[in-house]
C-alpha cells in the first residue's frame, strides 16, 4: 500500500478534530426530568441560546472516520509522547471558525521550545504515521537507519523534546 501524503494525513486528522469538537458535551442526563417553571426557564435560556452557536452534531460515518484518523496517533511510539501530544493538539480545529485550537507558538510556549521546532516535530510525527499506514519502518532523518515503529531507546525523533 502506498504511503499517504503528509497533507492527506493532516487533512484527515484535522477533519477528525473538527468532528470531535462538534460532538455534544454530554450524553443522557436527568436535566430534562427536573421541573422548572416556564416563567423562569425562558429568560434564563434565551441569552445563552442567542450567544452560543453550536455546530451540527456529526453523523455516524463522520464519527467512524474520526475514530479511524485519531487511531493513527497510536502509530507514534509511546516513547515519543511529545510527538503524540503535538500531532493530537494540532488536529483540534474549531468546527465553526476553522482555526486551530493550538497555534504553533502556543504549543511552543507550552513545551518550552521554539515554534519552528514544534513544526519539525509535528512533521516527524506525521512521517511516522505515514510509515505506519504504509506498513513500513520509519527512517530517521540524518542517519538513514531504519527503525521499527515501536522501537524504544534513546536518540532519534523527539529525543530532544522528551529530555
């Protein structure tokens, strides 16, 4: 199977992030069973309904695609948890404004790193996902040595980020 292009992987992850953020906040509750006088309920709910816009609830196929794409993050080895965090955070895109919830500079500040380094780590995480989807081992940049996707040990991708 050919490896998907990094742009395709990023687009699918961002679609998954939009779907995730469009899901309702909670499931079943007892709120509907509680009794509140209609005279009190309408004035309380009217301002909230006017100011808060919600995206439409995603349908089943969108949720299935979201589950598949977010499962790709698990292809990044556990010892590269910073790459997992960066890829996951960048996948979160607001469903109404289409803006990233975590811009590069904000991620850099949170990780105590330069935003350009965060961009490089994100690209490395996407490369690991692409290699995992194609069933190949990932080749570390610089030394050309092949590494199993679930190999552990020091050095390599994210080593600077995890120390």
